[in-house]
């Protein structure tokens, strides 16, 4: 998936699909399934970062996501 495809997908979501929490699910080649609520989209790097609960990076990933969201919201307000 490209960045533009992700943006297109999000922009075309119907209203009912824009609300609520999102969960990341990773399925490895051995059949393990890992779920997490720690998801961060890093558009600069072109990455979606998932951090498993209990890992050392889970809270860091969440904090970075919060910072990016704050930056985005402040940028929108400044340009409104």
C-alpha cells in the first residue's frame, strides 16, 4: 500500500467507520497473532509502527503517536 492509497482509503470512509478505536493485528509466518492498541503512522518514514503490549516500546510508541496528533491538530488550527 502506498501513502496516497492509505490517505484515499481514510478520506473515503463513511461516517460510521470514522468513530471508535482501532486495533493493530500482526500475523507471523508461524501462525502467531499479536494484537495491540499501540499503532503509529509515520508518514515521513512511510511506516506503520505497531508495538506489542508489555514491550518496552509500547508506551513510547503511544507517546509519539500523541505528539504527532497534537502537532497535526495545532497545524490545522494555525492554518484555519
